[in-house]
């Protein structure tokens, strides 16, 4: 799906493909806005110069319980 062909019908098909068949039109409109926003933001990212070291590392640690 190209950015310029994102329509409500395209979003409805996308939602149906992933099992989201119970969405109301209001929710589909929200998903359409979110999709357009995400694509617009992604198009502004300068990814040509990114390398593996630029990938964010998510590190989670559990605290030890007092013994």
C-alpha cells in the first residue's frame, strides 16, 4: 500500500486481513489517521546513513529480592 493510496477502504481491508473485523467506522477513521501519520513520520527519517549500531537496545533488568 503506497502512501498516496491509503483510503478508508484500504484500511478496512488491512484491518480485516489481521482479524480486526469488528471495528466501527469511527475506529477505522482513527486507524486511517494513525497510518497516514506513521507513514509521514517514517518518510522523514534519514535511514540511508543508519547502521546496526544505531538500532536502539532495550535492556530490562530485574532487581534481586532481598535475601
